[in-house]
């Protein structure tokens, strides 16, 4: 019998064009960079692959263009043993592309041309209703229309499913969506956007997390990671590693956390597992190329 937990990831599929340079350019500035890489990416796809490599049975709901990037991405998902039955094609829009700059500290700047990702609709979600009903966890981000995220969240809530939201890119969200979400995973910028509180230290992180949870959400995890589990607040420090590239680290964190919670661990245990997975990812170049396998994690 297959004991793998079922996770449905709903989100974006992109191709990443990455240039490494000593530092990130300022507005209006041209700088000479170093190596160029073209890698598969997209927050949804990265999270789907992370969940699959870390031991879940994953269905990925997404939309690609009818082009080479889209077809290449589809082949990758199949090779990762992800269920691609609900990866739709938009014949009028190109597949998503992200332009990424990475500096010598591994920090990045990302700009996304969403293309077909922006056509993933509530009607598409309806086609995958049975998969959502069968799932342990539904994992989403915000690189697809907010209307689709809201629709899928309402459906998952109706079916009594665990909903995990990585609210990236930062965007303001209504309380109705937050009330139906079990766990939200904002980074510093996203936490500031959701709470209206500038996060500069532990105290302000605590206040930001409190403000977000007042909107009706029980569990909040933050980069680093500052965690609120029901009434408990705890700071779980990130592991110290030699960071090469942080691209997709939040995606690995989100995918890993979803697997661990689906397997019945507590939020704190799941954050420790997710921290360990993300710590491996930042020591490697790229998004999907950096995602670890379950056997690499000793937590
Ligand atoms: O989180 C990293 C991802 O964000 C990249 O792979 C890029 O495609 C953007 O979606």
C-alpha cells in the first residue's frame, strides 16, 4: 500500500533566466555580471518538486503556454513523478519566465512575466475537484490570479483540507482568505505587507505575526523562522551554512513543511524539517536544481 501523503500544489510554472554578479544593479544602472543559467522554476513548480522529492504524492495544478518552455517543464514534472493531469495549456499566452539576479551573498532580485500562469482559472480548479477532495494538504502561492487562490481555498475549506499559503509575491489579502488558511508562510517583506508593521528585529517580527494572526489565521511561520502555533510563539533559528543562492529557498521550505505536516508532525517539528531542507537548498545554485531529496535530511 502506498503510504505517501497526498499534496496538491496549485501555482506557477516558469523558466528562470539567472545571472550571477558581485552585486545587484541599482535602478538605471548597467553592470557586468558573471555566469548565466537557464533553469526551470516558478514558485508553484519548485514547491511541487520539493514536496515530491521529500516524499509526498504530488498533483500539480498549473498552466503553461504551448511553447518549448512549457513542454520542457511538463517533461521535468513527469520525471519527478508528479501527477501532471491538471497542467493546462493556454495556446494564446507564453509560458511564464523569470529574470533573476543573484549577488555574491546569494541574495536575489526576481521579476516575473507571468504569461499563461495568469490564466489559471477557478474553472480549471473545478476540473481537479476530486484530487482536492482526496488530498491531505493544498499548497498555494500568489503567482497565479488571486481569484483562483481564493476559489481553491474556499473549496479546500469546504472539504476540510489543510491549506498552506506562501503569500509570495507580497500582496494584500482579504480576511476571508486568511480565515480559511491553516498555515501562512510569509517572508519578511510579505509579513510587512500583510501586517503593516516594519520587521527589523524579533520584537517587530512578533508584533507582525500577532497582527497577521488577528486576521483569523492560527499558524504563522516566518523566515528565520518566527513561528506562531496556536497560542505559542517561538523563534527557530535558520541553520548556519555557506549560502550560494537563496533562489527557491522559500519554496523548498514551503514544500518541506507541507510534507511534514501532512505526515502528522507538529508545526514546530515541521519547521525544523523545513529549515533543514532550505539550508541544503541555499548551498546550491538554482531553484529546482537545488532541491534536496528526503535521504539528505537528518531531522
Ligand atoms: O521562488 C523562486 C521562484 O520565483 C523562481 O523560480 C522564479 O521563477 C519565481 O517564480
